[in-house]
C-alpha cells in the first residue's frame, strides 16, 4: 500500500462479512450455529467505539433509512428515526 499508494497503517482492524449465500450454505451443512459461536467467542468489546457504522446512515432511493449495509440488503430498517445533527 505504501509503495503504490503512499498509504501506511500502524493499526488495522477488519470485520467479518457474511455474504447472503454463505448463511444458506452454513445452514445446509449444519455449521451456522457453530459459526455464530465462533464469532461471538472472539468478539472484542474494546473495538465497538471504532466500528464504522456507529455514526453513519444509509438512505436508499426511496428514502428508507438503514443503519448498516447488510440491513439495507435484507430490508431491515434502522431501529430509530432519531437523527442527531
């Protein structure tokens, strides 16, 4: 990254992304509950304040509000419509 783009990281956090088809595959193989337990057992509460969606909203072309892109893809609206400016 530094060589090609001039970008250098001193600390980099990643998140797990579960594509929609993966859930169906895990359920078919009876691995979904195991996978959820795996993610839960490795959850780090210290990083919550750094999550990228804590202060962002997604609004689709119809004006529906979502608090996470996965929720937008599964049509789950934001839990609150209170927006702090």
